[in-house]
C-alpha cells in the first residue's frame, strides 16, 4: 500500500481547519464621534488588547477584524478622554462618543487666526495662559499671570486700573488699554472707540488666555499692538457647586460662588464674584461685583449656540502719581495738595452690562459659519484731581466668519471670509470737581464711533510639511463728535473724522521639521486709528491733527519639544517699524495729551522654556517642573523731533530692555503643592528724553496649598501665599512723561493671603 506523503496530511488538516479559523475571528464595525457636537473624528485610534489597530476614516467610521477571544477595543483621540468597547458581538454599528478633555501642552489647540490648529501648526507669535498658570496666583487680578508671558507687560497704576503693553504699546496708553483688541468667548470686548474696560471682569471669570503679539492684520482687523482672546471658565461633566474665599493684607477679600453644569447637550456656568480691598496706599480702595452667565448649547449635530451675560459694578480709587522724593519718603501716600487725590475723592465708578450671542453652524464637512451679535451699556463716573467726568456708552456690534474646507489637488486648503462691525454712542460731560462732586459744566459732547473691517484668509497645506497662509483685511474707522456746549466759549460744533480705509495684509509660512518641532515666519502690517479719548481728551480740546499709526512687522521663530516631551521651548525674533507713532504727555493739569512723533524701530527676542522632571500621578512627588521666559527689547525712537530737541535714537519710553520670569511647580500624591515665581524687570525710561528711569527690580512670590478629594464627591483646597516675598520697593504702572515729576505708582510691600475652596459634585 502506497504511503501518503506528509505534506498531503498537512494540506488536508489545513482545509478542514479553515472554517474553524474563520469562526475564531470577529469583525467589528463602528464610528467615533465628538460627544459634544456629534461630529465625526477622523484619525481616531481603535486598538484591540491583542494588538490589532486601525484609524477612523473621515466620516469617523472603522472596520476591524480581531480574534474571538479579544477582551476590548480602546478608542482614543488627541485631546479627548479615551473609551473602551467590551461587547464586541453587538450587532450593527458600534457608536462611540468621545468627550473633549484638557489637552497636554504638546497637544494644545489655539484659536488664533481662526485656524483652530495645534500650536505647533500655527505660524505666529502666540502665547497661551492656561488655568494651571492663572491658578498659581491669587485672584485679585490677572497681572502676575500675564507678566509670565515674554513680550507682554501688564501694570496696575492702582488696584483695578489696568494698563497692558504688547511689544511696547504702552507708549500711547497712560491709563486703560488701547491699541490691543480683546475678545471674550469670541465676542468683541474692545469697544468701537478703541478702548477696553477689562477691569469690569474679575480674574475668576477667565479660564484661558491667548495672546497674539504684534499686528495680527487679517481676521482681527486693525491694530498694531496685538490681539487677546479670553475664554470663560467651562463646566466639567456633571453638575458642580463651588465656593471660594480669600483674605489677605491691607483688607483684601475675594469671594466666588458658582454653579456649573456640563453634558453632551449643554455647558452652563453661573458665577458671582466680589472683591474688596482697603488698599496699600491712601485712596486706593476697590469694590467690584461681577455676575457672569456663560453657556453653550449643542442643539444638533450641526449647530452650537453660545450666550454670555456680564453685569459688573466696579468702584476703585485713584491715589495718583508721586515724585521721587515722595516715593522715597512714604510710598503709601496719595498725591497731595489742594487738588490732591484724597481732597478731590479721585476715583472711578463703572457699571456695565455686556450681552453676547454666538452661533456656530456646520452646513456640511466643507462649510461652516460662526456669527455673533452683542450689545453693551456702560456708565462711568470719574472725579479726577482737576475735573469730573460722566460718560455713558451704548454699543451694538456683530461679527461673522465663513470657513470653507477644500483641496487643491491633493493639498488641503481652508478659506475664511468674514467681517466685523461696531457702532457706539457716547454722551460725555466734564465738570469742575469740587471735593468729589460735580460743579460747573465745562463741556457736553455726543460721540458716535464706528469701526469695521472685512477679511479673507487662505491656508494651504503644501508638501513637505509646510503650511502657507495669506490674509488680507480692509479696515475703516470713523468718529462723529457733536459739542453741545462748551463753558469757556459757549460754542457748538460738529466734527467728523473719517480715517482713510486701509488694507492690512499678512503672509506666513510654517514648516514641521519633526513631529515635535516646527519653525515659522511671517510678515504683517497693521493700522491703528486714535481712540476717542485721544482725539477728545478730558481738558475739552479737540485733537484734529492726530493721525493713525501704521506699521509692518517681520518675525521668525521655532517652537517644540525635546527629551521625550519633557523640554518645551518657544523662541521668536521680530523687527517692527511703526510710523506716525502716537505718544502721550501730561499737561500742567495732569491731563494726558497726544501727538504723532514720526517712527519707532522695535527689534526683540522672546523666549519661553520649560522642563518637566516628574509628571507621574503614581509617585509620591507626582509633579516637578521649572519654566520661565525672557524678553530682550531693543526699541528706539526714529525721526523724533520735539521742539528744538532731536530725540531720535532714544530708548522707547516705558519699555524695559530686559525682563525675565522663573517659576517652579511641585505637587505630591497626598495633595500638597507649591508654586514659586520670580520676576525681573530692567530699568525703564520714564521720559521721551531718557532723563528719568525707574529702578530695576526682582520680585518673588510663593503659594502653597493642599487639595484633597473628600467623601461624597467633595473637593477641598486650602491655600496661602506671599507676594513680594523679598519686600522689594518698586513702582508698578509708572506714569510716562508725567508733569511735575509725578512718575511713580508704588506697588505693595510684602503681603500675605490665604483661603479655601470647596467643590461639590451634585
């Protein structure tokens, strides 16, 4: 009998076993969606515990074949909390909804330029201040958090009297915020007249800050200083009640009570804050109350509706500037004399209501639109040392942008079109100030402010990891001033200032060198018309000769991560040439007046570095990192002739050539944490002539606390801190070109605070 070859037996066994092998496989079909808006997530990872893996298609769908004994599938996507599927035999399409979560530093997405890309894919000098930085400091203000950003300096001439500089823009801002555009939850916070009442918000209202430096040109319209995007705090999943209380030196008290609710269908935050402060100096008390309602409703797969309501009642006192002799003798005193701050009850009371409504609508995978409408009412009552102002502002505005996602051949392209328009009406009256009460009427004005722009932007993903952006905006601004009465002359007049329409272009390139490192370069131009307060100062004069600033900015940078993500770096070099530069100078009465002085040349280097030694929740010390920033500013006047004196080549007033911040964060598994911060500022020229300088200073602060999850979904945090730990004597918020040598606004000496926070999950 003939023997059957061995390979024939193997072939028979294989054929007989094929059906059994097929039965031992499972095919799972599913889709992965964003739980918030039900939109598909392309590129989500679907991984079996046996090792098999696929990525989701553009429609969020996937098909994966796994062995019958597979225990689960892990669904993960960048910036979302992962989920698992354990019932692999379920019939039909397996649908997984992933919830958005806070991204890690490497994954953080930014809104800047409306690209909504990761920071590593965004061409431009953008800095992000997240909640982890904001929470390192007490909630008296956001000044300390903002000053950790390179190229940005924020001052408090008095508590709640903010001044903000991005790459030297303080020059035309003796008080208040000008030449910088601010948005809150995508809705303009800057008014049509060019000013921003940021102090109507409490620090506890803000959950995230993006700072775009220099002229952003395109999608944010006119401006040479920069753009800041503020986001409110967001609710986490579920319902939560929170109460915070902080108390500190010089009568500081701060209270927060909030309710939040987050789900797949809506996100709601209702927050009440109150801050009170007796003041380090005479005449420097603060009392502010803010009621914030911020909500988002995910009404369908295509539509998201957001609404904001902000009511603010703010009162703060103005101690005034001191001379060098007064500053040395007693930094806690207020400006004295017959027209001193105490005698004249120098202060500001502002009441404001800001209402905004925004809709995001996705027509399909290619087209989407975002439209917002807003209105505000603001009343300002301001007894000053030499006069008394009463202003009422009413404003309406809107913004809309349309985004189209397409392809040029195999290259992805995104086109953005839109516009923004604001119209404000202000009644402005000035009186003689008689001990804090209005006396004889000086001037009575009505001002209509209009500001608007249209923009277009194209972004193309070129081969070799290059992203190219081209953008253009067409900007217009107009003021109509009607003087109803002027006491000195009794005259009436109408004056209309319609600034010439200006085109502002922006070109940018970004190259991904590796997955964790990118370089970028851009050139952009900006135009910034004078604010209403610069054309119509409180002394009753009319500045008809003031022209808009225009400038061009060149910059290049590199950012990324190294050492397995432990080292982060962001370095930007820039050169900005500004023409028709606006500067301020105080007259004999202390009123700021403005003029154009030719050009400035501004070159600088901005760096951010961080290194995370430990970031492991399982270790006793589960977080240890150091980070910091450094800014070098070589800013000079060009073509500046003041009377018979040539000031060309002088250092730019109000800008420190060198600033730096160094910080350390540590946390432990039991819940103890420690934050250390040191900030340095070089000497600052206080006059255009560079004859007076504020001294350099190094200020340190520390915060420590204990955060613990208690039973019944209760989280308790107890904290305390010290500001100005080394008891440094310095001036924060110097008055530039001040009359009578009153340059200095002393900052508090060593001061303490402490408090607690309770969160309860319903």
